[in-house]
């Protein structure tokens, strides 16, 4: 089988894809579910980590979360912490 010729640089496409995953909580959830599913299907966490850019420990922690708490545990949680001190008006200047 012949390799497909890409129009765009594959490294750029990969970079854009990773950015999309980091920005969108719904895509993050789908991504994490996909990674866990691949590991559970027999793919090695080490090999997957090399290709996806996430650490092997991170991937295995997602497997543990899904196993112990169900798939919803892979959803992004609202970040808590100290509220910001600057108003929107101050941030725009």
C-alpha cells in the first residue's frame, strides 16, 4: 500500500491537533477515553506515550481513574483556587 501524500506538514497538523485537545474540555474527555481504550485493547502505554506526547504515568493514571471511578472521572474538573484580583477592565489595558 502506498503512503498518502499530505498537503500540510504532518508536524504542524499534529501540533494543531494537540492544541485542540488542550483547549476543549469535551475533546479532552474523548481523547482520554480513546487513550484508555487503546491501552485496554493491548497497546503498550510506553508506545502510546511516545506517539501522543503524554507521559506513561499520566496514561496509566487515566486507566486507574476509569477503572476505579468510571469513565466520567476522566472529565476535566473546574479548577479551584484563589479568585483573580484584577477585573476584566484591568486585564485589557
